[in-house]
């Protein structure tokens, strides 16, 4: 005896398998389109209507694959959430910013208020995780007169230093150049998109390979491979002119789709 399952059934694959198993049958038939005119007709593969036999093992395999897929999707969500958990608590570090910078708005907005008009820098409280995941942040440029740099810096960099010109630091500057002091890259890489007030600049690092990447207004900037040193790297920004101001975003919601950087 065989059980005939058709597309009109609304039960799930699992329910169908369970129901068929309770009958004690070993072979099931799925009816595609119209049933055959002959009860003893051979199964038809391809083309129009016909019968395609599926045994218990195939049903069980299909169910297991669907179940595994569901678990994989859930695992990806959990992984992404864990990657960004620490960043939700990140902000600019009041103890590690130049005295010419004023930080407010939940320690996310930094403004250059020095009358001397020299460059000033500020960095985040929490560094990138050196063991796993992605560290990523975005900077919205609220006001900028001439130049501004966004990138990553070690905790050895003093906040009167210029990011990208200090050892092991790297930054994308508003003139469309990447300044870095890395063992595997030149000091200055030119030819990238420029940015100014109103733009959103992002920077990230992948702990698996120490690869550094930049984004502009939600789009990844095509760069050659840049590999950071093994130091703990912090989000950092250098402001050049008085009244220059930036707003930091450490997640979890970004303009750039961070899922595009997950290697699975």
C-alpha cells in the first residue's frame, strides 16, 4: 500500500513524514499536476504530470536539511549579535582625548574647540577584539573646514598626534588619501573618494586576518589589502580646525550592511 501526497496538502514536510510513517508504509508517491490515468502507471520523471516516488529516508533527509538550515540562520544571527555586543557600549574616551576637544551627547559627539587651530584627536574607550569577529564604527561629519581623518590607532598614540602619521595607525582622510604607518603598506595611498560635512565614514577591522577596510556613505571603498599590526586598535578621529565636529556610531545599526563582511 502506498500513501499519495499531493501539492494540495498544506501540512509541513515533517507532518507528512510522520503521518506516512504511522501507516507503516515504506514508499510514498508525490502527485505532480494531474494523476495518471492508469493506477499501475510507471513514475514519470520530467515533463508534465506524473508520479515521483519518495521513500521514508528521503523525507527524513529533507526534514533534517531544512532543520539544519534553520539552525544555521539562527547561528548567524547570534554570531552577528555577539560581534556587535561590545560596540553598543562603546563611546569616545574622555580620559584619552585632546584637551582641545569637547565630548558630549552621550560621549558620542566630539567637537574641536581649541582656539589655537591645531589638530586634535580622540579615541574610543573599547578596542577592537583581537580574537574574533569584526570591529566597525561610523563617523558622521557634522562640520569640517579643511581636513579630517578617521581610522584606527593603538593606545600608545597620544591625542596630540595626527592619526595615520603615528606608528601602527591608519586613517582615511577627507582629501581621498589613506595615511598609514604599517609594515606592509606605503605611508600615503591616494586616489580614493573625498568626503566632507554630511558624509558618513566607516572603518573596520577583521580579527581573523587583521584586514582593515573603509566605507563611505554605506559603500565599501575598494582598497588594496591593508593589514594592521597586532596591537589593540581603537576607533580614532583627528579634527583639524576649530568647530569641526563629528558624531560617532558604534552600532548596532549602521548605514553600511556589516553582514556583507561576514565570511559565511
